[in-house]
C-alpha cells in the first residue's frame, strides 16, 4: 500500500521527463547544430534518473539538488545558444519544460529553495535570450513556476500532516499508558482494600458487638491493624503474605516495624522480587531489635532493600539507639549482605529519629 503510490508518482514523473526528450528529438532540425541539444538531453536524462532513483530517505541530498541546478544551467546554455529568438522554434525550446519538471521533482523531494533557485535561473535565462518578457508565457516559462509552487505547497502540507500524525500517535500512546496505569492502580487499590477488609473485619465485628468496650489486648490489636493498613500504603512492593505475617508477629512481640517503599524495586522481575521479600520476612522474623526500618534503595544499582534494626540499651541514650541489624538485600541473586554493625551507618536511617 505504501510502494504502489510511490511507483505511480515516479512513473508519471519519468513519463513527463521522457516526453520533453521526445519533443526535443522531434525538433533537432531547428537549432544550428543538434549536438549541443543532444548533450543537454543526456545530462537532463541522467539528472532525472538519479533524482527518481529509489532512496532510503525522501529528502534529496543537497549535493544532488545543486547538481540539478548545474544541469539545467548547462542545458539552457547548450540549447538556447543554438536557437534564434526571432523565429518560431516550436518544440526546440523543450529545455524550458524540462527545467520545470526537474525542479518540480526537486521540490517534491523536499528541496524547495533549490527548486525555486532553478526556476529563477530559467526565467532569467529566457528573459535574456528572448529580450521580451511578454514572450515568456508563449515559450512555456509559466508552467514551471506553477508546478514548483504546487509541489512546494503539497510537500509542506504532507510534512505538517506527518508531524501531526506523529504527535497524535504519541498522544494516543500516552493516553493508553495513562489509562493502563490508572486501571492497574485501581485494581491494586481494590485488591488491597479487599485484603485489609478480610483482616480487619473480625475486629470491626468485635467492636460493634462489644459496643466499643475493648480490653487492653484488643486495643493493642487495633493498633497493629492500623499499622498494617499504613504498610499497605507505604510498603507497597515490600509486602507479600509472608512479610505481612512476620511483620504482624513482630509487632505483637513489641517490635516497632516501619516499611518504606520509595519505588526502587518496581522494575524487579517476579523471581527477584520474591527473593527480596523472602529476605525481608526472614530478617524481621528473626530480629531481636526494638525497632526495624525496611526501605528500598532508590538510587543504588546493586542494593534493592536496606533493613536496619535499632535497639535501645541501658548504655545508649534514648535518642541514640544502637544498630543491632544492618542488612542490604541485593537486586540480583549474588550475595551482597553486610554484616550487622554495632554503630549507625553514615547514611541517615529514615524514621530512626
């Protein structure tokens, strides 16, 4: 569907170009010597073939466009110098139509200013040769500018339409991506809400049936459920069923757990994500720290998640707890886990203060 229109256009251009040569051959008896006209025909035919030859790009190289102007300049000199402007030369002035056709091809191939330069050169040459501006329409010098003007306007319209089509395609792609993201986020929110509803529904029923008269254990469980709801918002991809279970068990042991997903593991595949969450669940399940902070390493190319455990001892100040756990979970399966340290790392631990 794309090659057929191009073949038709190229074929029509070749037919028009060949017509000028045929007309020139039929009038070879008009000039004083036919050989300059024959040389001009050969140069014109070669320039036309090169201009119409299949190319990887529509835009004509600047060197080819300049060569076309050189060809028509030589052709005008070769043909017009052999003709008498005071006589009826008939088709011997074929070079005028040939210039218009070659410059139209140049304009169609997105070199309009070269084409207009060639037309201006042709009009100047015809005016010098005929010495009468009123003779230009009769010599066919008006058709060339008209065709170049049409080709220029058409090329501009096509280029603008192509640009608009690209912009529309990009807008449609962005709209589709936005819609897909919105649908994915809606589905994720719905799944998380359904999951939290299953977890908190028993407690809500207990609150309703007891008319809010809860004992201390039930109140602590409400706080744990509230923290679990915050995890669903802030933890995102740090969570899976095992992590949720281990976090809840740790909180029931009195461990304060904070999960912060800053988007650093969104690109992990399923296998690596499962490995990361398994490491999180293992470290939280086995920790003896008073406070655990799990955070994604957003700007790190090797570390996916950092797990920090803080413990307040009798020797340490309340606002300067000791680091009881420091683990870096790698993005890949290669081991990249740091040993637990007795001091805080140089990087600030989020939520530690």
